C-alpha cells in the first residue's frame, strides 16, 4: 500500500516538475517576457503544485488516522504509520468478525438450549397434571361412590401433586442458583452428622428397596466449611440417586470421607446400573436423564444433579463421577476442612 502511495507521489512530483519546466522554458525562448518573469512563473507553479500535493496527502493521512482512531479508539494512532494502521485495521476487522461469528454460535446454542428447556419443563409439568385430570374425571364420573376406587385415586392424585410440588421446588432452586440470587453462607459443621441426618431421612425409602445406607468406616467429627443446608441438599440428591439406581436387592449405598491436604473428599458409592462414559458427560445438564423413555417408575425430574453442580460451583468446588456400566457409580466432591 505504501509503495503504491509513494510511487504515485513520485510520479506526480516528476510530472509537475517537467510541466512547469517546460512551460517556463517555452515562455523564456519565445522571449515575450523577461527571464525573471519566466523564473517567477516556474517557481510559482512549481510550489503551487507541491503545496497542493502536500495538502492532499496530509488530508488522506488525517482521514486514515481519524478512521483508525474512531474505529479502535486507540491513542497510539499518532505514532503509527499508514501501512501499520491498515494492517492493524484489517487484523482488527478479522478479529471482530471472528468474535461475532462466535457470539452468534453461542446465541444459537443458548436459544436451542432455552427451547429444549421450555419443552422439558412443560413435559415434566404436563405428565402429573394429565394424571390428576384423568383420576379426577374417573372420580367425577362415578368412581367417587366406590370407597376402594375413591381411596386409590385420591392417593394417586396426592402422589402426582407431590411430584408437581417437587418439580416446582427444584425449578425454583435451579433458577435461583442460576441467577446468582442465592448466596452461600459458609460456616463450619460436622459433615458426618449431616450425612447421618440424610441417612435417617432416607432410611425407609432405602429399606423398601432392600438397600442399606452405611459409612465405609467409623467416623467421629469431621469439620468442614460450607453452607450446611445446601451441602445437605447435595448429600440428599446424591444418596437418593444412589438408592434409585441400585437395581439389586440386598445391596449397599456407601458414603466415605478421605483426607486430601486441606480438603476432605466426600464420596457416595452404589453398586447399581452404572452410567456410560457418554452419559457421564451429560447427566449434570438440566432435565437430562439416561433413561430416554422417561420411565416414571424411578421418578425424578432430571434436575437433581444439576442442582448439585450449581451448589458445588457456588462453593468453588466440582462434582465428579466415576462409573462403569453394570458395576456401579461413585459421585465425589471436596470441601475445605478445618
Ligand atoms: N447413582 C447413579 N447411578 C446411575 N445413574 C445415575 C445415578 N445418578 C444419576 N444417574 C443418572 O443421571 C440422571 C440425572 O440425575 P438427576 O439429575 O439426579 O435426575 P433424576 O434423578 O431426577 O432423574 C438420572 O436420570 C440417571 O439416569
Ligand atoms: Mg436425582
């Protein structure tokens, strides 16, 4: 670019010199005027052309500087040379367009995600709602007269209402966690005691499936720092999943604690169906369930692990999974100990 620019400038200067010299010589040889006048004409026309060229180039230069300054708002434009601006402008334009392409990709992905999310929410809410409608209709159409049917259907309605309640509660929690509204309130607590409370809460559920909840060894008091209620929620979600996905009877769900430098590793282990490598990448997404048929038998909305992930994110920690199909799964995370 610069080469083109200086080449045109040189040609313009040489041409102007030749023309002015030629005009002056012509006037001088024709002898119509004094030589002094010819020289004056030569000088005037020569300088006029030069001044025009300088003004023009200065304008171009100023315009480019101004464009450069406006577009990129850089102060150092004063020191840069024209080809540098141009190189940098094209570099910046390339960068900007790459950035825009990336932004469009992210927005498209988000839009797809949002659409999928809304579809999932509506699906999750519709299922228990339709059940309730069906049961109510049966009762209204005469079922209410029969005590047995009445009891059975009211019970089912009650279960569907519970399910709706859980989904709405989980959705509330997810949206609060995602909007960053929930602030974690870290304090020190005994993680063994918290886990024991979770075991007490889920004992009956586990027993119904022939599952024993246990620690891998005797623990006393392990003090950690975190938000007690939220960590309790993490433990509930992980233990519920372990119970739910332990297929076999007479099996165990085991919680273990391991010292790791400043941290405690907390692990929930089951001998259940396991999760494939492919699904392990996705189970922390909202509504993702390995069981694509969305089998109601095991319940769940597919929000549990997403909530776990958010809560641990807020603690600056990660949830990890190790699992083998048919052998079982271990979900583990860390908390700072004191
Ligand atoms: N311990 C586990 N063993 C096998 N699969 C599991 C386990 N925990 C979670 N999963 C799989 O991950 C999916 C997502 O879990 P989660 O978010 O808790 O949803 P939900 O339990 O409501 O289905 C489950 O549907 C299940 O397929
Ligand atoms: Mg779950």
